C-alpha cells in the first residue's frame, strides 16, 4: 500500500456547564474510553476498491476497544475534477464549495455503507 492512514489521539472533554442529562459520572465514563481519529486521504483511498482496507483499519481499532472517528477525503482526482466543473459554470465561492464537498460526501457515505 502506497500510503497509510494517519492516526490522531482525540482528547474528549465534557462541555462547560454540562448539558442536561450529562452527569459527571457519564462524562468521566466517556472521557476514560480510548478514542482514535483515522484520516483516510486520497493517497490511501484512491477508489472505492480501497474501502475494504479502510474497513479493516477501522475494525482493528474497534477490536482493541477504541472508539473511532474516520475522516475521509474525496477519491483521488475527484476534487480537481469538481473544481474544473465548477469553473465551467462560474466562480461563486459558496456554490463551488458545495459542489466540491460532494466528493467527500461520496467517499464518506460509501465507507459508512462498507462498515
């Protein structure tokens, strides 16, 4: 495999003035669980064919008892193609951002389905 998923430790802190229903005991319980953030960029998530490898990475952490946050980029080349498509129709920033975000939405939805 050309790249590897980046791993980040996540520190979870209870919100200031704890929300209704959140007690000190439940906040401490959540904080004591190990959590990891996995970033799957387009160097490892090139196409949908790479999803099984990403699923293995997620489940590996889950089997170790860790809570997982998975962050994905668009598949390789998708962001550039979406920017080019946006330029064909104009340069309005919000509309361009909305279109480009569909690349990440696609890969995130497919990973969620694969899990």
